[in-house]
């Protein structure tokens, strides 16, 4: 329960079985020419003897994925209350990361620091985006937001090309549990024309108390205010459209209404590995090149709070027809 109050910190232990835990670190340079995600993860499945620590790396421009695998013992948690971990020579935390990778097809060295992070406004009932559900044991998967938005300082030498990320933007979140949902949509961007704007959403088919329900959350941070639409706050997805070109959601609670359109047309997706009972045994698809249009409206005073389109958007989907 101590760790559950700090979801961004490591929640598991290396003696678990059928378990995974990973942190999604997205970085985009100032001119939005380069975008990468670095996902340090552990995955434990003793039956398949596939337990491991690894870092998945997605190059948003080329769409190429690298899977840097290590023995599980190379993973180390450095804090019970903060995001701070190490895998071999690589270090990741709420304050940034250090990479030192030397493989035949991927050589990276560098240090990226995070400043001015937009952290979740923690309370006991809402330690993170899952709210009180965070304390329910044995859910298939849990989700946490580490930083909705932050500024980058530093550079990375990637295969002898030095990329300066100074004054770029970053985003960090995490997942843990036994398996990814059998069908879901996840999308995120903080690259709007309004610099103080960031959003993330997820809709997933999840098992709960013997039933399969559509759980969801949508969080919009705008000029210091968090607008939270979640299952546990009695918000509702009033409309969900899934086509070849777009995903559109109409979401509302008692006060606010959000109209969100995700553009997935003419986008090349990349396969990333995902966990099933702690075994990295199936593939999802992801891109860092989607676009998301967000319209947020206050129903009480009939006021448009914001209307903007975000680029360099992460979009991660799997079996989305199950959500129709």
C-alpha cells in the first residue's frame, strides 16, 4: 500500500510471476524534427523462462524499433516513492535519463534532463489517473502519469549522429500488471500551438469483477488546470467512431464536454512488443506521427475553453474493433 500511494515508483518485485512494469519516456526536439520513445521495462514469466529487463526504442521519424534485452538481474529500483530505476548502464527517473547502449545496430550515449515537470496533483483518493481503482488488487493492468509535460535539456549521440534536445518537450507515463488489455486505444500529445497544453487518453476493454467493461480516461492539462474525464468520476464516452482515417470521441461529465479527433490516415505504424501474463508474446502497433484535434467546452457558461490541434502525437492501438 505504501507504493500504491506513489504509482510512479516501482510497484513490483523481481520475485513476482506473470508480471510486467514499464515507463514510457517520449522526447521531441525543439524543431520537432526528431522524436523518440524509450521504454524501460521488466517482464516476468517463469513458466516460459522468458523473464527479462529491456528497453524498447522507437524512432518516430523512421518508424524503426530497437529491442535492447538484458537479464532481469540488470534491473534495479532506486526509490520507493519516485520514478528512479536502472537497467544495466542506463538510468531513468522523474528528472531525466542517462543512456549508454552499445549494440551492433544501436549505439546511444547521452544525458537528457527534465525541467518544469507537470506532475499529477496527488491526493489519497487520486494518487494518479486511476483514482481509487489504483488500490484494487489483482487488476490486469494499472496506469500512471508521471509528467504531462516538461522541458528537455541535453543531447544524445545515436549511431554517431548527435541530436540536441535542448528546449524540446517530453512526456512520461507508466503501466504495470500482468497483461495489456485485449483491445485498446491510447493517444497522447503535448505539441499544440498553445505551449501550456497537453492531453492523454485511453479507452480499453478490461476485465473487472468477472465482467469485461470499457474503461477509459482522458486528461487535458491547460494553463495550470487539469481537466479529468474518467470512469470513476462518472464521466461518459457518449460517442466513439472508429474508421480507417480517424478515431473520434465525444466525452462529457456534469460540467465539461470534450470532442477529440485522432487522425490515423496515411501513417506508418511500427510493431512494438507487449506483455501477456508477463511474457512479451504479442505485438501492438504505435506511431509518433499522428495528429489530435481537441475541443473543450464548459457546459455551464457555454464557453469554449480551448480548440487546438496537436502534432507529433503518440497513437497506440490493438484490437480496436472490440471497442465498437
